[in-house]
């Protein structure tokens, strides 16, 4: 009996979407409930199948070697939106664009603008912890999670957190899932923290040399302004001949008007407001532009060292596709590079106490470099122990680089 | 004192000095409670290391000896989490109290775990910055304790809880090895172990250096006090304010019983004694005009939702008085009775009106005094039951009422603790919110850090309720000595 036949017997004839093209020829399975995911992974554990987890396939390449490809695309329900509680529950395969629309219809907002195409699944965003420019005002991906349900590599359903705003009941398995790249199980359901849809949402920009926009960004920061986003975009990403500083203000009308007044007072008043459609185009491309490149990584430094980090990155891998948040010290890079260059850059950054997380790349590069790396003394054994805890048979193919990761 | 713990006393004295090892009963009983008077345990030995290296040496000794250890900060916790029994050593971090670095440019501070929360805020204020999480006990509680409990506070509604502010940690693991989680910029080195460690209630290790994010002090603040004729109206006003899109810095509620306890105490704040509930709402920001406009909107919402009066603090002195009443409310409740059960459940905000009425009904059924003082904007309830612990029948009624309140909150979609932690106090409620697999997963994670479960044993996860778990523990410890410095990236890249 082939794997495909076993899967059909297990989950029904419709569960297999396709057999992927040669040479992979892997059955792509789409379980339609968390229980079906648990059943699949429990069976994979018994059968010794390696499982590749996918969302829509628009962000991470679906090229990791496996006997089974598990896509979350049929986990596409939005069981609850609670506008009064500013919370929502969504299955992992729900696309961000669809979720955003449903939330907007109810007057609420998920303050996440991750890189990639609009239809990226919420599970993909959580697993990779890919926050975008809104990280400045609303925090990293983990801050938007109230709870998760995930399935371990051996098929157990585990719940972390809940759907309330504060929760310290037990150890925090919820935030552990953010940025784990699937090493600790398959996220199937998330409870999200929302915000009221901003009553006002404005973007101001300044274009110029990298030094000019960096100096203006520092002025905004020093003025004590609290923008939703403060982002420096490279020319390709800002679709301009020059670098772009984009400042986004979002919230209540008094708040935004007050902040706008502050911003007008800095950088010689050179920050120009964009029309709503211009702003939307700017932020959309700032996110989607990364999908056009085969590789992205992020580094997390200090605000003060952002310029030096940009110099270093430019020197080692170029600076064509850069989105940097001077307020948080986070820099996202997109482009093409080699294993050697990436490893050298990671080592150089590690010496500066700056982590590099490989967000997205072809499998061979992911496998060679790993999403994470340069752990501090003692962290490696902890991560390996957590990996064995949540995937004892190493069935989930994840490029952590450890022995069990694939 | 257990034989095992006693046998370690000479070695502990060797490490930290005789003065900082407490063995006499009179000394040890001062550590038999935390901020919750309903749980008592007397530790076998109390040790107070003064440096990170002393913590390491103590932890290595305890690891070699297989003796349990319970970390403790100032002991202001409200879950019985920092209590050690006679078999265990209580490791108190209050002597590790240095602010190691305060970097106003990058808005970060690195502190030792015994630094008192309010002291860090005061130091940051000199640079126009603040450490935002502000538990009511902030004048006494330590940052290390805040990290262990993922502490909250009134202003966490806008600024976030402890976890949102911790960027990096130096941690002494249960075997005495030293490691680092996170980075000064906040990006993790791989999986987010900072997020996992914060709120682990002293079960995963001891944080000896904590790097936190500082935020600009607001330049404009408006504080409003609104009083309501019913709890329901006050609860509905909370949802209306949040739904308006304004994010208040704080949105706190006190009920009549609490108001009267405060007004009868030295912390009297001028709250109207005849109100069924008051809301304390604070709006802050960078620009005075914007904050004034938001405050005006909030005031209009409060009035529309049935506030009898809305009073704005006229100056900083009045603001401080209004806040003192709120922050000292727990202390004021000591006037009602000697014993106090402090609950910490969280419910969805929209459930507040119904849940508050349910709690009122439970109190009436069991003929108990329940005082509510809580973070309404977060839905984080603190229904507190005052009683005489010397009366067994009354104590039994309190137990029953507490369990009923907890179940009501869980039925409403809530959970058992929002900021105090599970500790001992809420252990029995954990199976109400988590199934056997989820509890077993938590226990398995604990065993990754502490295979022998020697750190803060018997807390957080009720072992009897866990399903069997096949996962492995941490890789065998390396032979190399522990050190805090970064290692060669290639050495441990996985």
C-alpha cells in the first residue's frame, strides 16, 4: 500500500490535493481539522514518514525533502471574532488578507504587516515570527498572540494560553511557537489580540540619501514621537531612486493629529504626507517586494548601531532590498547570496551580539545555514531538548540544523 | 530542617558568608509567607547570595546534592509561589540589587534581579524614560520576581506586561551552568527562550541579569475618576471606552466594598462612598492637546454609559492621591479581616458585567465579603475575600466560593490567573483550563530545563493531572565550565 493510499484510507479520498511533480512526487495532504492533523502526524510517527508543513506556499519554498507534504490551507475557518474583547480566533491556514477583511468588517484590526504576499497564512506568520514595520508601534508577532493550539510531531493536540488579554496560567507555550519555524509542532489554531480599526491612519515620507533619511529617523525617535511604523526603505523597496523614510501614524484622531504635529516639527519639516492610496501602495510594496526575492533574513541590533549594521550588510551581501526599523534596531534583507557569505555574515554579527534569523530561502541553503544559529553557551542543548519534547521522532522537517531537524 | 539541607549549611556559608545563610527558626519564619496570607511554609535554609558567581556556586552545590531550591525576590507575590518547605533551600536574590547599565540612547537598562521595580523607574525617569510595568507592589517588588511571574500592573493596558519589556536574560540553570537568552536588541537567537522563561515562576532557573526596554515618559497625562450606580454600568462603560479606539494607559475598577475599605484607611483618596463602583481612567501621551482631546472623549463615553460624576485630577498631587487609593487597596482590605483570599482570574472584557454580578451572587450565597479591585481594561479581576481564618466553617465557605468564582470565570471564556501566577494557590485549578496533554507538555518543558524537577518543586503544573509524555529531556550537560561570555558562533550553531 503506497503512502498516498494509506493517507486516503486515513483521512478520506479528498484529503490529498495532488502528488507533487517529480522528482519530489510527494502527496500533498490538506487535513480539514486540528484532529485530522493530529491523526496524520500520529500516523507519520508510527510509519516513520518525514512531514513537510506548508501554508499557501507563497512564502517558504515547498522544497524540503519529505514523504508527506501537510498543507494547512483547509484549516481556513475563523471561528470567532469578538470586537468588544478585541480578540479573534482563526485556524492556521487562514490567509491574512481574508482575515483582515473579516476583521475590518467588524471594526477591528490585527496590527501585523508581515513581508510577503497578502494571502500568507496566519500559521506561516506565527511560525516564522515575521513582523513588519508595524513592529515599531505594536510589537513583535508574539505580542499579538493570546493562545495557540498546536499538534506535536507525534500527534498530540496541545493548548497554550487562551483568548483573554492577560494570562500567566502555566508555562508560555504560546509565545514559544512564535518564530520556532515549526520545530515544536504544527500550529493549527491561534487566538489573536486585536486593536480597534484606526480612526486615523496617515503616512509621511522623506526621500534622500541613506544618511539623510537615517538622520531624520533619529530626529523622529529623539522627539519622543510614538509612530506606528518608522521604516527606512532601500530604493528598490521604496520604488524610488532614493532611500525612503516612511512614518506611519495610526490610532484615534486626536492621537494621530498630535503625533503629526510632532513629526512636522522635525527634520526641517521635510516629511511630506502621502495620500491614502499612495500610502497603501507604499506599504503594500514594502511587504510584497520581499516575495519577489528568493531569500530574506532579519537581524536585530540596537537603534544606535543601525547605521553600522547597514554598512556591514551592504559590504557583505549588498543593500538592494532593505527594510530597516531604526526605532527597534531590526533590519530585514532580501536578495540572493551564498551559503558562505551568509555564514560569514552571521558569524560577524554574532560577535557584535546581533542575531541573524534566516526567514526564507531554498531548502539547500536553509539546510546548510539553519534558520537559527550562533547560540550562546548552553542554549543549543535546551533547544535540542525542546525539539525532542515536541517532535520525539523528528518527523517534522525543519531547518534548525540539529540532528533531528532534517 | 531536613538532614540534607542542614548538611549543606557549612558549604553554603563557605560560598556566601555565614551572615547570609539563615538557619535559626526565628529568621526562617520571616520567609514563611509571600503576599498571600493563606499559604505558609518554613524553608529549611535561607541563603542570600550577593553576586552572580555566588548564585552559580550555590546552584552547583544544590545540583550535586540533589536538594530542592526555591528562588525568591522581595516576597510580595500573591500565589504562594516563593515558599519553600523544610526539604528545600530558599534562595533570596535581594542582595543582587545593582542597576548595571542604563542606556538612554537605546532606551534599555540591564539590572540584577533584586533591583526594586520603583527604583528602576526612578533611575529611568532622570532620562525622561520609564520602566512601564508597574505592579501595585512596585515600591517593594523586584524585577527578578516580576520576570518570574510575568507581572502586570495598572498601566500594562497600554504599555504591556513584563514579557513585552524583557529583551535579554542571563540565566543560571538548575545545574549551575550560565546561559543567555535574547539579545540587547530583543531579537532571539533562535526560538524565543526569553518569552518562555518570563513567567516560568522560578522553575527554569534564576535570572541574574535582566535587560529591559524603557519607554519615553508621557509628557501629558489626564486622570479621570468616574462613579457608577451599578457594577453592570461600570462594566459596560469599560467595553465602550475600549471599543472607541482610544487606548487608555490604565482603566481600573473598584467596587463599593473596596471603595469603603480604602476610604476608611490612611490611603483615603476621596472616592464616593455611595458608588456601586468607580473607574479610574488614565490617558497619556506626548502631546497635551491630543491627550486632552482623548480625555474629553473618554469622559463623554463614561457619562453616556451612566457615570453619575466624572472628576478629573486637577494636579499631580490629586492624581497621586487617586492612584494611591488604588495601589494600596490590598493593604486597605487588611482592615476588613486578617485573612484575605486574592484571586486573579481574567475574563473577556465583554463578560465583565455578567461575571461581576455572578460573583456578587456567589458572595451572597456564601455570606461572604467580596471586594473587587481590578484591571478592568484587561478583564483581569481581583475578587478578594476577607475572612477570619480561625473559623473552620467560614474557611470552608471561602474555599467553596473561591472555586465557584474561578469556575464562573472559566465558563465565561477566561482563565485562572492573569498576573499573579499559579504557584501553590491555583495549582488545583489548572486542570480546569488545560487538558492532560497540555499539562504534560508543560511538565516536559520544565524537565528540559530541570530534569530532576528540583526548582520550585510542586508548583505551577499539577503532576497528577498530566498525561504520560514520551519527550526527552535536555541533552547531557557539556564538560566545559559554565561561562556567560558569547562563544564562537560555530561552536554551537545548530
